[in-house]
C-alpha cells in the first residue's frame, strides 16, 4: 500500500495507479489534474494524499487501490494509449469491465503483436521501462524474402535511429523467412527500421519475451494475470 505522506504530485499519481510517471506528468501538463478543486499543472507540486483531495479527469484517485498486473498477447490494429482518438481501437478496450484503471507498460505500435504488460502500478511500470534496468526484449520477425547470411550481418551491425547508432543484442535465423531479434534500447519502431535497413520486407512483427518473461501459448487478444514470480522474471 502506498504510504500516506507528502510527495510530488506526479509520483503520487503513479503510485496510485493512474498512469506511469511520464503519463502522469502528461495528464498534469494537460490540466486534467485538480488538487482541492484547483487545476495543478506542475508535476513537482508537493501534495499530501492523506489530506488533499486529488482528482484526475473528475475522478478522485484511490491511493490504496489494489495493484494488478496482466500479460496480454496484443492483437494487430490496437493502439497503446488511454486517449480515445476517433474510432481507433485501444488495447484497454480488451479489458472492458474490469474496475481498475489500466495502462500499458511501454508501447507496441499498431501493427505489432505479442507480449504487452498492463497494470495500475505506476512505480512498477517505471521500473520496467527505465533504461537503467537494461531489460532485453525479443521479437519474432517474419519477412517476405529468405533471410541470408548477408541480411544477418547487416542486422547485427545495427542502424541509425534518432541520431544514435543502435545495435541489437542478438540476431538469429529461425527458418527460411523468420528470425529473432533481441534489443535493449527501446527506440520507437527500432526493430522495423533495422529490418528495413537490412533490405528485408517485413510481413509481421511480434514481441515474444521481456527479460526472462515469455509470451507463452496465449492467442492474440487473450490475457491473464501475472504472478509475482513472473513479474520477477522481467528483471532476471
């Protein structure tokens, strides 16, 4: 249970399961958070959840909300966002009916499938995505062409992404047009860019592992709760 003491507003929102720390800051910047009736737009504002009334989008936060953790095999066509954008399908729609306000830990782009974690525990989410944890993520890649030794060499050399040269941790061919790529950086669309720059046409991309936590036999769109032991596998 989160300790009832004064702290930065963004940290309190994350601990209360409203969003990750970064997501909480965005909500504050957008003017969606009120403390004792007044809009607060500075994430570093100190508040005391035992005395102050904190609202996010007109919903009072429950500081002692039970923390939940889910593993989802994300289907294609769903967006990792809590913001409704027209008629686009959101990952959280797959969890409709649950009482907890969930958010995704990190993101997979719309056309990427596979292992995605959801929670209401902002501090846990921050642990998973923080670069200092150096967590490896592995993807299964299917390509239009047969994968050659030259392709694997090009992939292993890495590619320039957002002004930084990014190399995968590991690359291995599985069969004719299928390979596995393990990465640590977490740059936007990094695996897609690596595959494209190696001269391959990507047919499908699926994340199959985070740390030592594997996707397993879940079908696309299926989800289940994570055990404490499985959560620890992420950091193994």
